[in-house]
C-alpha cells in the first residue's frame, strides 16, 4: 500500500484527486470532517449548531461494487481487532454499527449532512473561491 498525504484546502485537494481518479479500487480517500465546539456566537445568531466529528472512506464514483465490498469488509475486520479498537477508543472514537457502515448508509448520512449544514453555511456568507 502506498499512502500519499495530500494536504491543502482542508482536505479538498485530496478529495478532488480521488473524485477524478480511475475507479479501479487502488485510490481511496480517508476523509474526516472536524468541527469546532459549539460556537456561542452562532447560537446567539439563532443558528441551531451541533458540533461533532466523523470519518469515512470515499472511493471514486463508479468503483465496482465487488471492490467496494472487499475494502469495506477488510476495513471493518481491521477496526474490530483488539489492537485497533483500543487505539480508536483511546482517541475517543466510537464505531457505528455494521448496518450503518454500508455505502448506502454513508450516502444517506452525507446527504443529510449537506442538508443540515447548507443553511448555516449560507447564513455565514462563506463562499468557495
């Protein structure tokens, strides 16, 4: 396995590379979405802010289902080993149940995150350049 840590734009540079990569199962993104603790200023502005962090693996669109399932199975198996589980728990991470770790479940979750954060982002006036 070759790991290339692509820094920049809060992970967007690496995500862009993965999105444009060939769907062969050799390129994937371990993405993390980190947010700050609840921001009192946002709450005072009437925004309903819930802050948390989540991690997921993303593959290029069109990656064949057998490759997706093989990578999912290997990832779940690794995360369930005592050594890895201890490290994850020591870092304060909680694994989701297997039924929530499917590509379909992740897709629905990401869509709900986009819907949830669209209004606060728009209200902030932030824009992508």
